[in-house]
C-alpha cells in the first residue's frame, strides 16, 4: 500500500503538525481515508464545509461554472459575481462588497479600509486599531498583528504598528485604549481559535455605542462564526447591531477559497479605485460558490435546521458536563461549540480521531466542534457515544 503520509512529510514545508491520517474523499458528513475508513466530520475543514461533501446542488452549480467561465480578473463585471455580491449585501444588510480569497485577506482588507477612512478624515496615516486578547484574525503580517496571541507573532517582526489589545467582555479595558487616533475596533462575535468565547450581548452593544460616539469603525470578524453557523446568517443579528465592516470567509464558499469584507455606506465611501485589489478575488468560480451557498441556505431552510440540531447538541453537551469531572463547561453559539476540559484537549482530539470522529482544539483545553450545518441528531448521538468512551479514559 502507498505510504502517502511518508511522501507528504517529504514534500511539504513543516508548517503544520499533521495527523497520521490521509483523507481521500468525502460524502455527506463523513470523510474517508486512503484505507477506506470513515470519519464523522465535526470540524468541516475548520468551519468551511458547511454543506458537507457532495451536496448535489452545490456540485452541479460548480461543475457548470467550471465549464462556462472560471476567471476574468476584476477589470470586468460578470453576472455571477454581481449576483453573489447582491446576495452578500442582502444577507449582511451592508452596502459594498469586496471579494478576496481567504479570511486573512478579509481582515487585512477591512483594516486597510478603516485606515483609509481615518486618513481621509485626519489627513495623516497614524491610526490605531483595538483588537482583543485570544483573538484570531489571520497570519499575514497585518492580520497576525491583529491576532491577540504573541505566540503567532514573536518570530515575524517587525509587524504593523498601532495595534492595542483589550480584554473580551470588559468594556473598561476597551475604553482605556481609545484615543483620537483610534480608527477601528475588530472583534469576533464568538472567538474561535482562542477558545470559543462568545461576546456578551451588553458588551457588543457597548462596543457599538463607543464606536458611534467616537466615529470608530466597528469591524466584526465573522470568518468562523458567520454564514449560518450560529443559527442566524450573521451572528451579529443575535446582538441586534450592525457592524461598519464585516469579514467573511470559510462557510461563504463551502470549499472554494473565497472571502469578503463588506462595508456600510459611510466606510464604503472611503474606498477609491486603486486602493485595494486582488487578481483572483471574486472570480466567477468563487462567486458561483458564494451565490449557490446563499441559494441553498435559503431553499433548504438550513438556518432553521441549525437552530434545531444545535439545541440537541447543547443538551447533550450539558449532560457531559454533569457526567464527567474532567469537563468544566461548554461554550459557544449554535453549531460552534467548545467543550472545556480540566486537562489538555489535544489527547482527547487524537483519541476521537482514532475512534473515527474529527474535531479540533481551541486554546489549550477546549475541544472545538464545527460540524457541517447539515448534521442530523443521529450524528450528534454518534459523537456522544465516542466522546463518552474517550472521556472515560481521559
Ligand atoms: C475569525 C477568523 N478570522 C480570520 C481567519 C483567517 O482565515 P484564513 O485561514 O482563511 O486566512 C480565521 C481562520 O481560522 C478565523 O477563524
């Protein structure tokens, strides 16, 4: 039998600590390795594959687009890109869309737009941005600086200047950083990578009010929590606020690499031709994915399904908290849940993989669940059976 893992270890830069499992195909909410072994997917390629694998309408739309037109550059409009942008505008209730290729590019673009607005207003480029500890916004030298985790930054300086970090759900820590140079506050409504920490409702409203008071751009990073994952199309609708800019990626393409940042009228007006660009960003193939994802979410009532099945998942996680000493609590919204352990999460994630379930860590002690939005209760039951087996040994 081919030793794919050994070949991979020789072929790639060692940027990732990869599992010794080589995945070959997906079907529904299961992945299959090169030996034909099935894995229940409770991570969706880190929150990307919301429609699972081989969703018929999605596959059909992309096949058609590949055969019709894949790329033209942003010097031209295409009908499919216009339809995708209109769908994003409708879903976000914001005004102007910029398509890019990843979450990192979305946060990087949002950062540039907030800085541009500040520059036009003040005539100087010395703005500051407030971000949060435990946040994650990407890996480029701009977005990694927005990421409130020194471990990701240390070796790569000098990074961009002017980023300051506050504590999530502590409005006083934010207020203490605001000054006349503050151009933006960037926050994930639910911090993903950092440990699955949702923003409190009051805190989010206070952030909105602070930004309004000081003419600061409120950037919500919904790269992980957006696109229906928490039960509403954008998580911010659960907070009864609108951002000035929202960042999207992952579930907006469901497998095709695509991201977007979307601004309201006021901030959108700061963008002028030549300010920003991307060769691939929003090409017809990516936009066919975006448009189809929105169509499917609506036509197949996926949000109602997320609300229903996530209630069941939460109920089952509650039972684990009562049952196991090693389980402290669970946190999250909808189908973005973290099981907080007293011990390290990595061994539990690894054991679950051996049992045929894929989950992912968040922080050091959180088992993060980001299943496809189409999972059924029977899949939650399968997860619970295997989790119980693993937790008994932990
Ligand atoms: C909230 C958030 N922002 C940005 C990113 C970066 O996205 P990407 O890896 O697509 O560049 C991620 C990735 O996990 C994320 O979770």
